[in-house]
């Protein structure tokens, strides 16, 4: 590793993350074939929790009481609740469109930073926010055939999830930045994993679902999603931030929708040419939001 160009390593990691996270939406879709949305979302968190638990216990001495509340909140809005929201949304919303809507996260990140943490916008940032949100609204309407009905609520679940992701990023930056990023990831799942397990076993018929024919394949999809697409990917992303900077590492957001779109098309999802217009507007808005550092 010492003889390798850091830039080459950074771009390699970025490409891996784009492939992994961009493919997470299709894995959710496959998991939903065998399990309910509540089960897909909560099983994902439980498996990631079990995978990271030994690491969390090894470093439990680094955990401070004053951080527990923020870590729990971060785990809930950054992992558990969004995983449930995405699972429910993809019962209606195509996985490719879910991947595109996920790119709204940077926009909401700056909005929350401005409102709650007094971050200043440039005019270009503000224009990007408005354009990105407009593109998202039009994309949701296009997917639903231009009709405003209850199905749009499923797309709004994804928007809500991206809002939670954005709030979580601001919490990490302003309240938990003193923690080692890998330690923090393990601690977050240590707190939310048991919550997901209680929810899974109390409110869903998980045992009958797991023993149903074909359930093993569903568990395989969710396990890949949990271990590779959640636990390991978050650790890799944290390493990328340390290797480069937050701006470079956040550019994975622009690549994920492309991967998600190709996966969706390969899986036979309906793709209308007009989607390209709204997708381009969303990504263009995100680029504008990130074109200048807020002051």
C-alpha cells in the first residue's frame, strides 16, 4: 500500500462504494420477494449489528457516557429508520428511481446545516437546492404517471429517509466528530441492533418467514446488503474520508444513481425517456449545491 498512489487508491475506493451502494437498492428489491418491508429493513440492521458487535465490544472502553444519546439518535435516523423506509418504498417505487432520489441527501444536508448550524449559502447553492427539489418532484410525478395519489407517498418515504441521512451527517459532524469513525459505526449498530431485533421478533412473523420455502435466498440477499452494503461499506467510506476529504468522499452520491439505474434496467424495470430529464435536473442541482463550500 505504501508504494501506491493515494489518488489511485482513493478513486478505487470511490468506485467500489458506488458499485456497492448503488446496488443496495436492487438487493432490497430482491429481499422483498421473500420478506415483508419491516423484515427486510430490520433483518438488515440485525445482521450488521451481529457482524460489528465483536469490534464494538473490543473498543467499548472508548465510549463516553456523554456520547451515548447522540450515538443512539444517529443510529436510529442514519440506519434503522431509513432502512425500513427504503424497504417500504420499494414495494412501489422502482429500485432505479430509489437510487436517484437518494441523491437528494447532499441538498438536505446543506439545508439542515444552514437552519440549525448557521452555515451560510452561496446563491449558487440556493439555486441548486430549488432545482434539485423541483427535479425530484417531477420525477416522482412521472413515475406515477402524472397522477397525484397515495402511491406518491411511497416516493416521499425515500425523501424522508434522505432527510434523516442529512440530519445524521450534521449530527456526526457537529456532535460526534471527536470519535474515531470506525468505532462510531460499530457503536451505532450496537445500540440500534437490539432495537431492530425486538421490533423484528415482536411485530413481524419472522420465524414463519425464515422457515418458508426460498427464505434462504432472501436471507442471502439481505446478508450481502447488511455486511457488504452497510457495515463494510461504512467503514470503507470512513477510511476514504481520512484519506482524502469530505467533499471528495461525498461525490459517491453522484455515481450511485447511475449504478442503480443500470441495475434496474437489467432487472427489467420500466424506464421512460422522460426520466432522463428529471434525473439530470436532480444531479445538476446536487452539483450546484456542492460547487462551492458553504461559509
